[in-house]
C-alpha cells in the first residue's frame, strides 16, 4: 500500500514521517504527472492525505496544476482521503466540494490561533493530544456525516464514508491512531 500526499504547500512532510513510522510507503503529489503515475502504479489500495497549510494558496495551486478535477473525481468515486486543518477546509463545498460540511476558517481568532487540547475521538480512541494552529472548525454537517470529536461545543473531527477530516494536526504529535484509522479505510 502506498499513500499519496498532496505536497503543493504546507505540512506534507510531517504526514510522510508519520506514515514512515507506521511502515507505510508514501508518494508526494506536486503536479498532474505525479498524480497520474500514482493512479497507474497503484490500481488498488489508493489513499490521499491533504495536509494543513493555507487553503487559499492550496486551492490556487491545485487549480494551476490541473489537479482540481482529477482529485475531486477520485474522492467522489470513493478514494479514502484524510484532510487535516487546511486539508479539512479543502473538502468543503467552497473548495473541492466533496464533503457535506460547513466550515468556519480561522475559527479561533488571532488570540487563540494556536492551542493544545485533549479529547476522545469517536470510533478511534480516547485522550488524543490535539494541536490546533489557526484552525477551522465545522459549524454544521449534513445527514451523511458522523461527528467524531468536539472541543468546546465545536466539531473538530468528522467522517463521511471514505472521507475523514480533523481541524487539528495529528501529524505533529507522536500519536499514530488517526493515521492508523485512515489506513484501515484504505485496506
Ligand atoms: N488557517 C489556514 C487556512 O485557513 C489553516 C491552518 C492550518 O492548516 N494549520 O487555510
């Protein structure tokens, strides 16, 4: 199994390190050629991670590189995807438009731009160290979306079929359980 990591900008290297710790191969996707090669060479067990970063910049580059439609179609056809922070934003109706969530960007304001928290994540486990960096939260979810975690009454993790998103950064901790859960969707 090899996982594709969208590497246009942001915290993609940390996801690659996380997968390495789990003895899973990954390939960085920087352009359409990388993506086409990934799809051809991995006809089975495909999976995509969209990292944190800056969703406006990521959206511009994803379009410039011709990756917008290929990635959107792959997700709609069922490719498992893990979106963290900006990667969560990327799946909402304003961006790739694959997940039925309403997202508030930079939801914690400047003062609370970055903070840590501990919470349980439904279906995945208890007492996760959660790292938020200028994070979004999910304001509302559609009927097909399962809420997995909340912090102070705001949704910070959710799951809709093949799509798993979190507002925090599991790749910046040593806790591998979110990635392991994602890998279980790929298998
Ligand atoms: N604030 C960023 C955005 O709106 C997300 C921050 C992050 O990914 N750490 O895209």
